[in-house]
C-alpha cells in the first residue's frame, strides 16, 4: 500500500513538473513574439460585450459598403452610409458616453464625428479627398483597437 502511494506521488509530481515547464515555455514564447496583450481593458459586462461587438461588425460592414460605392462612383449613397452608420447618431452618442473609461468615450465620439465629416467630404464627389477622409476615419479604428480591449 505504501509503495503504491509513493509511486502515485512520484507520478503526480512529474506531471506537475511537466506542465510547469510547458507553461514556462509558453510565457517565454509569448514574450519573444511580443504577444502580451497590454491594451487597457474596458471591463464590460457580457451583454455589453455582445452589443459592442455587434456594433463593430456593423462598422466594418459600413466601411466595406463605402469602398464599394466609391468604386461605383455612387458618392451620394456612400455619404448616406457614412452619416447613418459611422456618424454621431443619437444611438452612438448614448453608447459612446456609457463606458467607464473617459479616454475611450472621447475616442469613440471623435471617431463618430469623423464619420460625419467623411459623409460631408463624400458630398464633394472628389475621390482623392474622399479616400483621405476615409483614411482619417479608419485611423480611429486602428488607434482604438491598439489601445483598448473588452
Ligand atoms: C473607440 C474605440 C473603437 C473604435 C473607434 C473602433 N473600434 Fe472596433 N472594437 C473596439 C473594441 C474595444 C473591440 C474589442 C476588441 C477586443 O476586445 O479585442 C473592437 C472590436 C472590433 C471588431 C471585432 C468584432 C467581432 O465580432 O469580433 C471589428 C470587426 C471592429 N472592431 C471593427 C471596427 C471598425 C471597422 C472601426 C472603424 C470604422 C472600429 N472598429 C472602430 C473599439 C473600437
């Protein structure tokens, strides 16, 4: 009986040692490849997470629509998509003011203002200016994603 429990202890110890070593390797791996996520967490509830992600999927869809409409020369429709989907609508103003992180709220508002600005520039039907404005709006996507996570 004693031998059995001794054997068991040795087995358990070696399992523990192996997983410890594996974890160590993993951390080092992440460190070397710069995979540590240092972004600020928004600490959202599960419901808010789903709501935010669904909003985000609409944002990427809006950008896809705008690029397609631009290539077809339909500036009016592109402008409409920019104002309604990326602009500072009442819904977006409410949503972006509701986070605990003030910097995030400000970035969200500035982003949606740039969406309205994009809508205005699209009205000029100037392709070069329109692409520049779309680029400016997308700079907010990139900046926010680099800074924050759910
Ligand atoms: C003010 C901040 C902010 C701005 C601006 C922003 N996002 Fe996001 N987005 C987030 C956060 C936070 C997440 C969650 C990321 C995480 O937790 O890793 C996210 C996630 C996403 C996702 C993932 C959706 C999913 O279902 O997994 C997509 C796609 C996305 N954003 C697209 C966009 C696009 C396109 C724009 C610009 C047109 C944009 N976002 C602008 C904050 C922002």
